[in-house]
C-alpha cells in the first residue's frame, strides 16, 4: 500500500504524521473581550505552547504553524513590531524546554526584512535543535507559499540554464525538493481556526492531498481538546489520493 493508493477506515486511521495549523483569530479574540490586539497575540503564544505539548503526547511527528505571513507586513507597524517581539520572546523563553523535550525547530520563509538580532536567534534555535527527533516544529515565519514556489522554480530554471539538470528533470518531485519544506512530508491534516475558510497563501503546493478542518474557535482558545477534535475528524475521512475506496461486501 503506497501513499497514492492508501485508503484508511476510521478504525485503521493512524494519527496524522504531519499537522499544519493556520493560527487565526488572535485579534478578534482580544477585541471580543475589550482587550488590545497585542493581548490576543500574547495568548496565542500560550496556545502554541499547549499545542506543541499536545502534539507530542498524541504522537504527531511534524507540526507546522503559520506564525507570520509575508503579507502581514501590511499591518500597522506597532502590531508588526509586537509580533516580531513575540517571536524573540518565544525563542528566549521556550528554546531550552523545546531542546530538553527533543523538539527540532525548523523555520521556513524569507529572511528579507527581518532584523539581524531575530535572524541570529532563529539560526541558533535551528542549530541547537538540529539533531532532535521527538517532534519537528516547523515555524512558517515571513512566509508566503506563492513566493516559495517561485523561488523553487527559479532555482530549478537556473540549474537547467547551467546544465546541471535537463529540463525534463524538472518534475513535481524536483520542485518539491526545492521548496522550503525539503525533507518534511506533506501535511496530512491542515487546521484553521476562527471560522475562516481559506488557505491564505499557506503550503499551497504541499497541501494537494491534505485534509482540511476549519474550526470556529479563535486561536488563543486552541489546545489539546480542539487538536484531538480535528484529528478525530481526520480519522473519519477516506483518503483516496485519486484512487477508489475498496468497500467490503461482506
């Protein structure tokens, strides 16, 4: 049984190997409580901590979180500064615990526009945890999927122009290997919170056969219970990968 023909029943369905999350609704969560948007972002970091712990307990091997979109630069400068500061505080406060718990940190996205201090902290987190094996925590930071695909296509085109590869070797597999997520399996399950029903330029290539679960809860309310709820929904799906479900006639 390979990944393109596998069909799982609910009782057979394993825990998704890779869960990706669009963490949406921090601002709305705060505004509904009469709080500044920054308070929602701070509570969103607490939800990240809960979710990382829950993913490890449940048996998820890869967890990708959309922490800052390349489109988020269009937000007010004060909010962008707050989000950058939260990333720094998350690394300072949580890196030691992540490393102790055998979590490998990976960061995908563009480095352009990110200040040197934060880039140095990101590089140190990646370096320190590179040999860890319990969970891959992939942080999509300053990330946009269309730009990622364009970078990968440009890389392959340049290699072809240099004669390093033939044009017929530019295959879907080759493009996948040129993406920021090289070495990370495609997500089995993608969760978006806050009731929005779109991908917002997140993992567009990688999500070709991903199961989507959209939750009404805003991200600061997310934790083990809602993660398990989404996984239970995932397990009820028939994943055919373009094939046919083999039904028992008995």
